[in-house]
C-alpha cells in the first residue's frame, strides 16, 4: 500500500527519534480519523511496530488526514522547512517505486 510506503519513508528520512515521535503522534490522534474499529487497532499495531504491514483498506480521506498528522508532528520535531523537504522527498521516493504505479502518492497530500 502506497500510504504505508510514504509513512515509512517519511519516518525513515526524519531520523530515528523524530520518526518514532511522528508514529506516536499519529497513533495518539487516530480518534480524529474516521476508521472502523478493527482498522484503527490494526493501524495502532502497525504504527507501534508490532505489525509489519497493513491488511485493511483505508479510505483516501483517512489516509490524507494521517499523512497530515504526520506532517504536523514532523513540523514540531524539525520545523516547517525541513518537514516540507522530508515530506516531498518521501513522496518523490515512493513515486519511483513499482508499487506506486497504480496510485500517485501525491494524492495523499
């Protein structure tokens, strides 16, 4: 899923401490995202690192909100200029992958 790849790349580019903080922030704010209960729990497991990937289908508006939450958190860790760079770099990196051929990752923004 392209959403997973973008979040993974964003947190990787942010560095270990900021990346973990971004995941914790998104996880702490999942109640703001419209999701089925089982999908929410699966996301919590994935964001915490307890599950390697997501199986559930997530609606585009929910994925967009979670990417936005990740960006807001990233701004807190490294400032808006660096956060913009990291987010754009993550989207560009994922867009080059074969897994993204059917879904443009920029749709998550």
